[in-house]
C-alpha cells in the first residue's frame, strides 16, 4: 500500500480507472459492431429491401452491439483488476 495515499483514495483511483477503461471499451465495441452490421446489411439485403427487413437488421445489430459492449466491459474490468494486482505484487 502507498503510505502517502489513504485507502479511500486508492479505491477511488481504482474505480475511476476501471470506469474509464470500460467506457472506452464499450464505445469502441459499439462502433465496430455497427460498422460490421452495415457491411453485412449491404451484402445480404437487396437494394429495395422491405422496411421490415431493414428494421429487423437494425434490431439485430442493436442487440449484438449491446452484447459486445457488455463483454468488453467485463474484459476491461478484469484487465484493470489484473493490472492493479500486478502493481501490488511488484511492491
């Protein structure tokens, strides 16, 4: 433990870094999924696709982006925790 920082400050630092990492990861995941969904929609759907098909693909893209965001958030938080543990082990 750092002598100059209190436990609360250390906890807040950890939480802040985890939140920032998860936010960034979620944003990038959503962007990637949207881009991929657009590519697939262009290839699969014909030029004059029905409105229902367009809506369904949008819904599916939204769902998958949510899943990807959740997954990336989990991964990022685990990574942050590992980094913190590694720092502690070094001391």
